[in-house]
C-alpha cells in the first residue's frame, strides 16, 4: 500500500491525530500537492509539465514536488 492510498483510506483518523499534535500538518499539504499532480497527469499532461504546473499552483519548487511524488508513491508496510 502506498502512503497516498493509506492517507486516503484513513483521512478522518489522520485529521484527528493532526489536531492532537501527533502528526505533522505537512502530511495534508503533501496530500494536496500530490492530488494536484495526479489531476494534471489524468488530464494527459506529461510528468514534467504536471510537476511544473503543480509547483506553480502551490508556489513551491519543482524539486519539492518530485520529493512529494516519490514519498507518496513508495510502498509502505503499515500494520
């Protein structure tokens, strides 16, 4: 299961844990950035253009978007 899939399945619990201070708020911003990237790729933009447009939308660097993509698509063993 990827981190993206895990977050989507457990979003309500994660939001509660963020409010409690157990999880960093950067998880939600990473989810938003990755979701926007997926939106552009579904619209048949090339990967590099999807990253560029996502970076512009969130005012972050292209490198940061690539790091988030890598993090969200990694396989995690979650018990």
